[in-house]
C-alpha cells in the first residue's frame, strides 16, 4: 500500500468507522469498548508509573489522541493507541499528544487491546501506520478474551515479529522489560522474571512483609519468655546472666 493510499484509507476509516464524541471531551478517540479494555489499559499505565516513579523522562498514557498531521492540523491524521509510552520527554499531564508540539516525538512503545470491532484495524492499518509513519520501535497487541498476544520490533524500517521466551513473554528493548500474560492479564516483568506490581499490589506486598516481620518478632519474644521461665524453674534469674 502506498503512502497516499494509506492516507486515503485512514480518511475513509475516520469517516466511516470512528464514532466521534462530543467536542468538549479531551480525546477524539471513541470510548473504551469494554471493562476489560479499561482495566487492562490502567493496569499497564499504573504498573509502569509505579516502576518508574522516580523518573521524570517519560510519558505513559492510553486512549489519548495522537495528532500527527504534517500540516499541523488537528482535524486530520490522528490516532489513539490503547497504551503508549514516549521516552525522553517531560513527565506531565497532557490533554492530547501533539507531535509537532512535542519536538516531533512519536511513541517508542504501543500496545493495542484487541476487540472484535478493532482487531482487523489493529493488525492491519494501525500496524502499518505505526511502522511507516510513527516509526514506533516496539508494537504489541493483546486480546483480553482469547489471550492472543503478539509483538513486533522495528528493524530496518520493517516490523519483525518478536519470538517469545520459554514462558511465552516478549521482550521490549525500549522498556527493558518483558510483556507477558499473568492471570489472563498482560503484565510487565523484569529481565529476571519478577512481576511489576501496581501501586495497590505493591502496598499489599509491603503490608504482608510488615506482618511477617511482626509475626517473626512476636515468635522470638515468646521464645525468649519461655526460656526465661525455664531458667526461673531451675532457680536461675535470667536477668543475672
């Protein structure tokens, strides 16, 4: 497909397939289709932001419009990936991602969450746009119902399919993390295979560790008390030892 044909196809899709929301909303993207989409999108955003909580050089968001018209017009050429990450940029809230206002930066990583309505576009037209126009280096898609999961890396201007490791995870060079299915959800994992938690999960883990430490201290205290009682039974004052 030529670039001109690609733009024509985009315009056709935008006119025929995209349901535009009221103009007072902050995104030109249609609403999220299902609760699974919303939960999966938020899971990726929250866990990455927790992992990189000390960093200020990235932007991660989802279902937010990316405007990329060469003529710098928001009325043409826009897309809204379900999840994307831009590296080497300021970490701050945005109403949309406007390429010509962001030093020409496009997403380094994109994840699309498939649905029966969007799957063909995500596998076809969007994949081509992300390859040929965005030049996004890592592109993944995931179906929360069928658990279809696939990823690509841009090599020599063309997407090459990523090969999974023994656990079925795919490596993102841009994030320096694995993406893999865990409990039917797409999650981030470290190179060592450690699951990246959400802030809520991290807080639960911290409470669990605190409870374990408190339990261990209580066991040690009880052990010390029993020993002291034994010594007293033998006529020995433990305080004099």
